[in-house]
């Protein structure tokens, strides 16, 4: 029980941290889109939606993996929590970068189409 709560808290904190770094990467990637509010706004909405979806997905997967490893496979709960947090934090960071790339593609498409 405690391992699930600790995993949830740690994954929430790491998701917030990776999303904030990804937001700064998004802002740097859209540096050349000055004066194109329509493209930037569409890109921002895309980034925020994808970041939230990926964060919730990684949080749910981490909680399920702790439950699966500790209850179903009879692993040590602390080991299951550490493994889940480390692996899915790296996955969350990678997915946040994917959301940056997708949002930049959306901005580019909005810029070229009128």
C-alpha cells in the first residue's frame, strides 16, 4: 500500500519536472515563430494536451506495475516501486520530448497553411 502511494507521489513530481523541462524545450523550438499567434497557440494546446495525456499514462502504468510486481509476482514492494519510478520516469521524459516534436510539427503545418 505504501509503495503505491510513494510511487504515485514520486511519479507525479517527476512528471511535473519533465513537463516543465519539455515546456522550455518547446519554447526554444518555437523561437522562430514570432508574430504567428495562430500557429503558436495551436502548438501550445497540442503540447499541453499531449503532456497531460503522457503524464497520466505513465502515472497509471507505474501504479499498475507496482501492483503487478509486488502483489502478483511477490516482489519486494520497495524494489518494485524503485524499478517502476526509474523506468517510467525515463519513459515520461522521452514521451514529453515526443510531445514537443509533435507540437512543433503542428506549428509548422499551421504556418504553411492558410
